C-alpha cells in the first residue's frame, strides 16, 4: 500500500536527509535552496495554472539524494521516495528526475520546476551562504556560474 506524500511529509523528509549532507556550506545551501525552489515554483505555477502541490513537494524533496552523492542525485532522490513507498505521480517524478540543467522535462510542471531550480539562486539569502565566511572555491564558482547562466537562459522560457 502506497502512502500519500503530503507537503508536511515532504518538508520533514527534506530536513531529515539534507541535514545529513556532510559539507556545511552545501548543507546550508540545500536547505534554503529547497524551500526557495518550492516558493518560486508555486509563484510561477499559480500564474500558469499548474499543479501547485506537486511543485511544492518537488521543491522540498528534489535534492535529498545529495546525501548519497551529488552525482546522480536526482535519481537518488527519487529512489529514496520509492523505497519509502510514497505515491509518485508523473509530474512529481518529472520534476525530481529532470531538474538538471541538461535534462528535458516532459510535463509542464517539470519544465517550470527546472526553471525555478535555477532562478532561485538569485536571492540574497542563498548567495550569502556562499559569500559569507570564506572565499569561494573553484567548484563553488563554477556551480554558481552554471546556475546563473542557465537561469538567464531559462528565464526566456517563462
Ligand atoms: Fe535544486
């Protein structure tokens, strides 16, 4: 018997798994990032009359797979939800699996979610994690540059 994944459960799972990410900066980023992506996908989703609940849930759970590894984290995130026997519809699956910069989401929710994942980075709270206490590493610079370039590219799709 599958269990319904509610927004409350998604928030709890998000905190549970993201708090296990070892790197402090990455952990702090992912915690803030996940709720920002949820917020921004709701904003866009409302205007486009999409499934807001799936978008919000996806925001919280799409990066939980980072706790295993960054590589393949979308698939890891989905695997965690499958193992926990949650109901996963096509929209949620598309959002989680295809949020990467080079993926091609199939559903309208997935397309919006991919955009929200990138443009959410343009936010003081998110950037302050990277700019706060120590210089950016080469990897962090590359990550931010990738997110920002994709954000500007994806904005034109809205
Ligand atoms: Fe993300």
